[in-house]
C-alpha cells in the first residue's frame, strides 16, 4: 500500500511538472524610442526556442511590429531586432514570442514601452 502511494505521488509530480506552461518572464530592454534600432531579449520559462521557427513581435491595439531578425540565444532566450520608425504608435505594447510547437504564442502584457522621438 505504501509503495503504491509513493508511486502515485511520483507520477503526480512528474505529470504536473510536464504540464507547466511556457511563459515569457521578461523583455530587456523594456522600452525604446521611435527611429531607433533596438535588440530586445525575451526570456521565457519552460520554453524551447528553436532557430528558424521561433520569433518575437510587439502588439498594440491590433497592430503588430515584427522583428527584422530573430536570434535564438538558448532554449530560454530569444532576441528580436526591431527598427522603430515615427509611424509606430508610442505607448505600451504586449510582447509576443512564438515558439513552433506547443503552446504557440506566449504573451507578456505591457512588456514594452515605445517613447516618441
């Protein structure tokens, strides 16, 4: 009986650790200025970024700013190179990281602020 309880506890821990979702925990820097070229490093938790299938973008009110280049640093970090122009709206942006596979897109709400020139 005791061995069954130990086995059941082990399986519960194993399953719960595998079910943990992928999330973005930070974007550095978290602000920039119009007319600036900026590399933003996005750090995740339980992620598995892969070169060629992972990407970063910013979203505000339904409009996206896509990175020009995405560079995978590790399974937990990806960099997006952005060129901000005066047509990009200032203010708060959600940071999106896409990881091909599960769960797809991860979002860091209000993770980036774009300042005016």
